[in-house]
């Protein structure tokens, strides 16, 4: 696997993980898009950084699925769309977390890593 194939593989792997992480962040508090982006970047130490051109379509997709809901609010003089997780999104997050834990444990066993 050369460098460009590795980058493509990493992007594919991160795609689903970022959705799960956004739901996890929103399970703690409502956030606006830029805030979500900064939290992902900071908490993952740059591994899960996401560009606006990717983030906002992803948020719209999660909203269409009923996992999150967005609401425009005026804060100071700025209008921002704040996102909150829905009961359906919380249910999905619980299932995603359980699967994630099992998957990480299984992959670590296969790779020979200690848990």
C-alpha cells in the first residue's frame, strides 16, 4: 500500500468514527458547527480534524436521519446553528459505543496489541 492508498484508507476509516464522535460530543452539550470542529480537533490531537466542507454536509445528514436537531440562535450579535442530540441519536450512540468497544478489542487481539 503506497502513501496515497494509505491516506484513502485512513479517510474511509475516520468517516464513521467522526459520526460517532459528533454524537458523543452532542450527548454532553449542544454545540454549533465550528465548536464541534474545534472539539474534534483538540480532543483527538488532530487525528479527527474535519474541514467545513465535510462537517456541514455530515451534520445535515445526521439531522435528516433524526439523530440530531439544529436550531438557530442569536448569541451576542451572531446567528449560529446549535445542534443537539435527539433521543433517537442517543439510542444509536449507545449501540455504536458498544460495537466500537467490541471492535477495538477484536482488532487489538488480531494485531497482538494489549488492551
